[in-house]
C-alpha cells in the first residue's frame, strides 16, 4: 500500500521553488541571482545564494580597473550561476557574468535610443583597444579613438569617458564603440556656438594649426577656418610655407561662412590694397616692361611685373624663330625678361604679354643688313622637294627654289647636287617681312648672271622683252644652250625646244661653244635673268614678213614673202 504524501516536504519544495524563481528543478544555472556575502577570505568573497553550498568570487570582479572593491560582510550582490555545484561541492558564481548580462540589457536599450554610454579603455588589441562598458567588453577601432590620429593612447586609458555605440550583436557578443563620434558631436555643438559670434567680412586673429599643399588651417579660438593658398597674397604663392608657418599668429578676414557645412573661408590678401586697381592705365597696350619669369607651363610663361601683377606670355608670342618648342627651352624660372603689353583685361585680371615683340623682328633686321642683291653665306639646313633652306644671320632661314639652284639642269638634278650641312653662297632675291620669307638664288652668282632687282619686263642689263640680240654659246648641254648677250652682256639660257621650229633644229649638239646666233628675249626668270628663244625670233620674223608683204601680193607663196623680206633686210 502506497504511503501518503508528506505535507511538510511538499511545502518546503514549494517555498524553495518560489525562492529560486522556479529553478529548483535544475533551471538555476545560467541565471543572475541575488546573494549575500558571508565572508571575505584573502582575495575572494564567499557568497550564499540559497544553494546547499556557497560560492567564491574574486574581489577584482566587483571593482572597476584600478578602483577598490568596497565590499563588506552582509552586503547583498548580484552574481551569475555558472554551475550549481562543481567537483569540490561549491557553487560556481561570477560577478563579471552578472554585470555583463545586466550591462547588455542596459546597452541594448541605450543603443536603441542613440544615447552615449560610459566606459573605460583598459587594453590594447590588434587594430584597436578594448573598452569596459560596466561589465560588457567592447571594441574601439584605432580610427575611432580621436578626430586626428593619436600616437600615445596611454593617457586615455583607465579613465571613465563617454562613447557612442556603432554596432552591437548580443548573439555573437560583439560591440563596436567610437570615442571620435562623441568628440565630433561635441565639437560640432561648440562650432555652432562659435559661428554665431562670427560674421563675413570680420577681421580676426588666429593661430596657424596645420599647413597643406592647398592652404592652412587657422584656429579662431575653438573653431578652424581654411586659408586657401590663393587668398594668402596677391602675388604668386607656390606653397603656403613661403608665407606662414605652424604656430604663427595671423590676422585674417572671414570671407565666407557656410552655415550648412559650418566651414569658414579666410583670406589675408583681402587686408592688402588690390594691385589690379588702375592696372590698365599703369600698363597701357604697347608699353615695354621689365619682369621676372615666375612659372612655366606648356602653353606659355607667367611674368611678374610687380608684386601681385603677373602677365602671360603665350607660347606663340615667345620667339620669332623658335616655333613649336616648349617655353622652358626659351626662358627659365627667375629669369629677367623684357616684354611688351599686348592686351589688358582688368575685369578678368589678365594681361597678355609678348616676349618676341620686345625684340627686333629678325626679318626686318636681315632686310636692313642684307638688301636685295646682297651676297650671303649659310648652311643647308634642310632639303625639300621644292628647294633648299639655308640658315642665315639672325637665326632665320632663307629658301633657294630648285629653279634658282643652277642653270641648264632640271630642278630635281640641281637639288641632288647639295646635301644637308653643306656651306653655300647665295644672293638675296627678295625679303617679305610680313610673311617671314627670304628668297635666295644660287645660280645668279654664276658668271654673267644679272643682278637682282629688275622688273619683269626689263633686266638691269638693259635688255627688254622681245629684243632680238646676237648671243654667243657659252656651254652646250642636253637641255639647251647657255648663252651670253654681246661680248660681256647678261647670260641666259635657250631651252632645247626653243632652238628652232623644226625638230631637227632642236638638237643642242649641232651648236658649238663660241658660235654666234640671233635670239629673242622672251622674258626673265625670278632672278631677272633673261630667257632666249631662236624659235620665238623665227616666228616673230615670219609674222612681220606676212604683215609687210602679204597684203601687196596676195597670190605669193609664204616662201616668196619670206624671200622678199630677207632681200629687203640686206
């Protein structure tokens, strides 16, 4: 027969279950419970949580790093039950775990509300630091310690201070915090207050805190402003450290305040007089000035005329003779140069300068020194399909057209006679200063060649077009005859096709050097040298005979007419 239930035992079980929150069946483990300190032994506290055995917890778990624990016997504390009983029969308790669980509950609430939390930096790990958030351990990345990089974090350790939670994951036990976010927020609040006391146009003293390639940051008493390099001085500033240094106290003007971004733009040159005022009257177009090259670019060079006033010499205005070269091959930085004012735009603060205009035009100088008809010498700089370019005085080139290289041969053959680098002599045929061209002739220097400078109808030798003269054969060539008018007259050429009307008469080899023949002047080449033609003389005589005798004897043959004309001349 089964025994009846024991009322006393059932009542005790109910009371125990109520005391442990329904954990008497083994659910006691993994919970945070309240206990009483019954003793403090060495570095541990003995705590009774209502189990059949007490547990021990290290005293350091009850204090913040570097702080006293402040415990005494009889104090009530919260601990976490890891195990109800270990191998020694004691309860395994943890104050850290209890604090951590409580801390997580609190942190999750504060994170959801976006509140700051208090913590202590207590250790260093890879990539950052560990922070104790009242029991929960968080990670502080190195980039989130301060607004600017911090070399020594030691002064910030073991000091309670506020942090902002960036991310937390309770399941994984991860919390990421930022001290920088708190500082930036505080700084923004301070900036807002300070900006209210500043106005655009205000002149204020500041201290240079940092210098970059593009400017400097100036502390205006708790708020920084940017002094851009272009606002430091009216003169060219290549780098801010040419004007200021870190730690300098400078007087600046507030140029602009951006309320949205809370950025302040500062200026120093605004406190100086503007050198561009009245610049058009000071530097009129055509004025010749002296300046210093301050900067060289691919498109030209900047020349400083005075402090704060620079003009640009475009690459096309740098040299009369050096075309398509980098400005750095013509001038150098810090070089003193003479320039001419070409254009002034006061509104855009631009002055266009000319370097070459401050020097004499080399083609004008050449024309003055070497008028038409002058003999010159130079080096063959280049040979093209239409002539030779000769280097001349003043760093200019003259061109010898292939038809002016030699008499009696084709232009192509004449070109083949000369090579680059060869020293040659020539005569000046024409100088066109506007087009920057110099025409030269080489064949005109040959014996008997006429001097340059006649007209298209009359040469300096006195010969005129359509004159019939007796010429002497000087040279027999495949292309024709080199002849001379009179005994010491001008030399000219009779082309093969001009030696006669009939093909048989057009053979140069039927003539001999020294032989005399009559020819007509048909014109003059570019060098004013006469061109002769036997064929033209024959046709002219025929025409005259027809006009003179044809009308009086209409039935006569052409031979009869020419015969009569010849008899009349005898």
